[in-house]
């Protein structure tokens, strides 16, 4: 048994690593509240699947400070 990967397996691993990096960046953007625009959750989702372009309608959450009047508890 050998530890070497075939060219196909190596390409698949590289693709999976790139996808994992994009997912990680998307999660970081979500935690930081970057929902739309460059470096956003939306942008990373489009990078993962360009076919989603125009199919997403992001609805960023509204923070309490963005309300004209804070919601009643």
C-alpha cells in the first residue's frame, strides 16, 4: 500500500481545501456582520457556487442600534 495520492485524488483534496477556506471565510464574515458586498457572506457563497448569482436575496439582520425606536422587550 502506498501513501501517495493519484493526481485525481490530489486535485479533489485541493478543491475541498479551497471550498473549506471559502466556508470558513463566509462564517467569519457572518460573525462580523458582513452580509453583502465585497468580503461578505453573499460574496463567498457566490464564489462557492457561481450559479447562485442573482438567486440570493440577502436580508441582513437589523441591529438594535439601527432601529428608529428600540423594540419593546
